[in-house]
C-alpha cells in the first residue's frame, strides 16, 4: 500500500514546478497531436491506405493499451524512490525512444510499397510509439502531479499549466504545420506533401526531446510516495477500481471528451482543404483555438475554486455542443463564420482540459479514502487507458464515417463527399459534448463540496501520521 508524506528540506512548490510541468505536456503533444491530427490524413492521402483500415488499425492498437497501461501503472507504483523521485526518472529513460518511434510512423519513402507492407509498417510503428514508449512516459508524467504537491489548489495550477503546455504544442500542430505541409497541386487542389510531413515529424520529435528535458530538470517531487509491495492481480485491481463511482465517471467523461475533441482534430484536415478549399484556414483556426485556451486559462482556476471543477466542465461542454449544433444547421459556405463557431466550441474543450488533471488527483484522493490504498500510478494508468479507448473510438469512427460518405483519393473533392465531411465535423463533436455533460452531471460524484471534504480528511490523516 502506498502512503504519501511530505518530505522536509525541499524547496517549496512554485512557478518553476508549474513551468516545468507545462513543458512536459508540450513534449507529450509534440507526438500525440501530430498523430491525432495528421496520421489519418497522411495514410489516406499520402500512403493511399483506405480510411477504414487506418481507423481500424488505430482502434485495435489502442486495445493493446489495456495491457501496457496497467502494466506501466504497476511499474510506477512499484518503482523505488530515487534522488530524482519516483516518477521523474521514467521521463529521462523514455524521451528518446518515444521521439524516434513517432518519427518512424511517417515513413513516406515506403509509399510505393505493396499495401500489405504499408499496413504492417503503420500498425507496428504506431503500436511501438503509442502502446509502448508513449505509455512508458505518459503514465509516470501524469502520476507525478501527486508527488509534486498534495495541495488541491496547487494541483489545479499544475492542471492549468499542463493544458497550456498542450496548447503551445497546438500552435505548432494547428497553426504552423498546416502552412508547411500543404500545397496546391497541378489541379489547384489543396493536398498534403509527403516529404514535408517527414521533415515535420523529425522537427516534432526533436522538440519533444527538448521539452521533456526541460520538464525533468525544472520539476521537483516533494511528496514522498512509498513503494507498493502487495501482490498484484489484474482481476482484483479491476474489481476494486470499478467499485469507485468517481473512477467510472471520469473514465466515461474521458471517452466522451475525446470523441468530441479528436474527431474534430482529425476532420479539421479534411473540412478546410476539401470542403472550403482553404488549407491556410487550418492555421488561423488553430491560432484562434490556442488564443481561446490561453485567454480563459487565467480564470479557470478561480472559477473552479469558486464553483467546482465538475461544475465548470459541465458548463463548458454544453457551450461547445451549442456551437457545433448551430454550425450544423447553418451549413455555411463562409469559412470565417464556420471558423468562429468552431473556435467557440473550443471553449468546451478548454474548460474540461484545464481542470481534468486536477480531477484525476481528486479521484486518486477519493480512492484512498474509500479503500485505504494510495495507487497514483495504477489509477492514472486506468484513466490513460480510458483516454486511449476514446482515441480508438474517435479514430475508428472517423475512418468508418469517411468510408461511409465515399471518401477516397479519387472522390476527395466531390460535392457530396465534402458535404459529408462538413456534417461529420459538426455532429460527432456535438454528440460527444452533450454526452460529456450528462456523465459529469449524473455519474461523476466529486463536486466542489466532496473535493473539499476529501482534502480535509487526508490532511487530518497526514497530521495524525506525523505525530
């Protein structure tokens, strides 16, 4: 069983921790956002792999994470505490492998190979990156928040910092990259460049290495996490974990959020180049989305402290749904009106993402109170797996829907196909947002009152243990 006790003679929590933790998610999203935004487009348009195969293989790869995420969570909980801490060493160990594996996914030099070879290469490199190396760095990184501080308000600041880090990566993925990787072909169509994608993936891998290193050197684990020694059985762990209503709620919320967010991300690379014939709008939309995230981030912490994290997330999800529903019924041909409604929907994503990582620590605290066990790595790994199921559902659904509307390299600019792209972009995120609000309202139990009560119980427990 793990217990958390504040260690003495360490520098207090401060701006350096928040900045370092922010760069950690910057590193994560250099490869994660590259995959979620461009992998489907790369393999359908450059490698000429049918969209349903890409979606299916991405979905199957995520189920492998049912094993690797839980294994990595257990490795974290059972890791020995070093001078650098319990979780930080994994960032140093895995930042190289995750960067290399991400680069290998975008091997456009194989585009002339037989279809079987391309599919196998895609599956193996995607699996190596996502299910092995990304898991081995992301699970410790997420678990590390509990070790940096035990104060709920400071954890909220880490959650905000983490989301800002992801937004900065979003500037690269959604603002800068589209200008570089798209070009006009001889027919005047906006298409993705194979060679430029290779260079872009290399730059992103280098960026990931740099930002992970900054995270490692700027953060401090000051909450001592004891090493878990109890025998682990997968069946007992699953039974115990899913006896927690908070855990069930946060898992379902993650699934719904990612259904909305990642479908929108993937379809961005189809709706602007194909429906609007305006690839530069991807950059403008991405820049506005980041501006929204950064603009509201200073206020989310205050709003969450006043109204509660759960309550803020519910409001944001309903706001996002309203924007996408309005966009669908307008069926506008004006790219700027469409862009503004799309950016408004980002408020929903931002409200949830700015509080979610603090909500995970709330779930971990609640789990400790209910069971007497502190299992940061294990619980974070379950949440990470839920996120990857959301990625799988989004990738699989997007691939199937593109096939359903008749999308191929030959029909990519047909009127009926591009209209279908528009509809998918609007409707799937709207459904995801509404489902997210319902899950948070009726299933997830940790509102403002419950979080405060749990924090008081754990503070009293720590004081008693220190006597």
